[in-house]
């Protein structure tokens, strides 16, 4: 698969490295092309680096991996993205990274889709970049699940394949209208971690999750 990575930071590094090792044709783009070239050289496995537009034109699938503050500038520099498959792993959080900048409005993923016309899939936004460097990401003997939110079947299929290449399990998170829930979940989990809590302790196994969620409320009297 031809993958264009928009960004040359830690998340871009972690995910692009894994995909390049799996044989995908990776091209990194950054606002400072020399930084993208340096990252591509570190990754190896045929990865290349250059401008954001070059990465966008290269990729059959694009990964947007920059801080939320830089999203608009990066997308503008990438050029036309209408109809392109775009993975959004950004989180629109503000320091101390416990609240959403988009609170009360559309999700960051929806705004990106509306602004570019890209077929956006929200994914990879719940974990620190160090998790994506694991080979594979497994905890307690179980592979990590990666929720995906998107509306386009072809785009979702491509991202599922990339999730599987990491040794993870793709999870159906619903349409792009649910991407805001993924973004809010990231902010909530960060708040728990900052408080020294273990987010994984708050969810029971599926067998103990209760009855039909369409009929049962956890607040039912």
C-alpha cells in the first residue's frame, strides 16, 4: 500500500516505521522537508521524505499525524484531498490535555472531512506513540483493539488492514458522527492517567457488561 504521512513527529515516526517494515511504500511529508527526509532515513525500508504535497500525492492512504494546532496549515499545504482516504489520529485537546477544543461543536474528524472532502477515518488516537512502537501491542496476552470511526467502506477496509499489520484488532466504532466520542474518550482517559488512575480498570469483560444496551440503562431504577 502507498502511504503518505502528513507530519514528522513521534506518532508519524511510530506508525510509519511499523508500516514500512511491513513492506508498505511510505513517504513522509513535513512543513520542514529536511525533517521529513531525516525521519525517512531513520525508518529505512524504502521510506522517502519531502514536502507535504509530495506525501499527499504519493499516498493511496494518508495519515494526518500533527498537533491539532497545525492541522489547518498542514492540510492547506498538502493540496487537494477530495475523495482521498485520510486517517485522522489527532486529538483536539488543550493543556493540560483533559478538555476538547471542539467541545460543543463538530468533532475534529468531521471538520477535517468537511474542509477537505476526504474520506476520513478516525483511528489511532487513544494511545501514546510508545504503544505503536511495540511489536505487537499486546497486554495481558491480548492484542490491542483499535476503534475506527468512518463512513466509507473502502476507506475503513484499508485502515483495518493497516491496523492488522500492527498486530492489533480493528474495532467497528460506527460512522464518522461517532468520532467525537473517540476524541472525548481520549481526553477522559488522559485525565485519569494524569490523576494516577488506571483507565483499564473501569470496564468489565463483555460477559459481565449487562443486558441488551438498547433496553437497559445503567441508571435504571
